[in-house]
């Protein structure tokens, strides 16, 4: 079995049960996005992109892991499969730089492979899947769908609709690669249309 398939199998076992928006199928969709983006770029290491995508949420800050714990987790998985240290470190560097870090992206994304995985993960927070994930996350954190008394542009945690205004609608301008920029524009417009419908329905504009 090829290394990417082996890692996919391990990640699937570890992440299948998650209900916070970081289950294996999120990982699979990020991998799909990343491969789609990579096709449009020159000189990409596809194995590195694939491993970065598969492992990008394996030990994330949101789940309480530190950078060191994340590094150790990735080393353990890839070491056991005989991957060379240098390649493991390149994978770790992608995973650490891709993290949203609660919205504050403190790690600089430098390699093309890291940019591709970050674009792929950001695309997953947009469009139809992004909308579904936002409300799943809101429910998981006992947040209301929509509260008209919230200041949606300022308070990110008031209700789930505020997450669109404080984060999701800003993502299209953060894409690095051209393929992701194109796709982000489509997903952005879909979210705007969703919000228009949402407010019209709430106000009884029928
Ligand atoms: P990722 O898996 O891309 O690292 P996050 O862990 O930051 O993303 O978030 C997981 C999903 O939950 C994303 O789709 C994100 O938009 C959504 N999410 C994160 N924070 C909130 C929030 N405060 N309200 C609603 N959805 C959120
Ligand atoms: Ni993710």
C-alpha cells in the first residue's frame, strides 16, 4: 500500500467519531480540494500536499494539543511507516502553519505545499459545506443559530450568523493560489445568497 493510503487509513480510524466538524470526511474533503488546487500549480510535491492535508487536524489546538504534541503525534505516525525525518519535518511544518489558531494565524505559511493545504482547509469553511460546518460547530458549542440583538460584525461568539461576518466572509481574500481564489469567489457568493434568504425568511418577507 502506498504511504498516502496508509496514512489515510490511520487518520480515518482516529477521526471518524468526531462531531465537531473535524471528522475524517472533513479531512477527505480538504485532501480533495488540495489535489484540485495542486493540479493547477507547477512543481508541487503531491505526496507532501497529501500528507499535510491528511494530518492537518490530527492534533489541533482546538482539541487542546500544543505544537510539540502535534509534532510528536505526526512523527509517531510517519516514523512507524518508515518515512524519513526530513520529510516528516516538512509535513509538520505544513500542519503547524496551516492551523487557524482560533482565527489568529500566527505561523507564516511559506512553502507552496503549505499554501495549497491552507487554501484547501479554508475552502472547507466556505460554501455549502462551510455553512453546514458553521451550524454544526455552533450546535456543538450550544450557540443559537441567529439572535437579531447580536452585533454580528463585532461579536464572533454571540450566535452562528456572526461567525459569517467575523470570519467566513473574509476568507475569500486570504487565498494564496489562483485555483482557490476562483473557487472561493463561487463559495463566497453562495454564502451571501444563503444569508440573504436567511434574513428574508426571518423577517417574513414572503
Ligand atoms: P478547521 O477545521 O478548518 O481548522 P476550525 O477548527 O477553525 O476549522 O473550525 C471548524 C469549523 O467550525 C469551520 O467550518 C469553522 O468555520 C467553524 N467554526 C469555527 N468557529 C466557529 C464559530 N465561532 N461559530 C460557528 N462556526 C465556527
Ligand atoms: Ni480542517
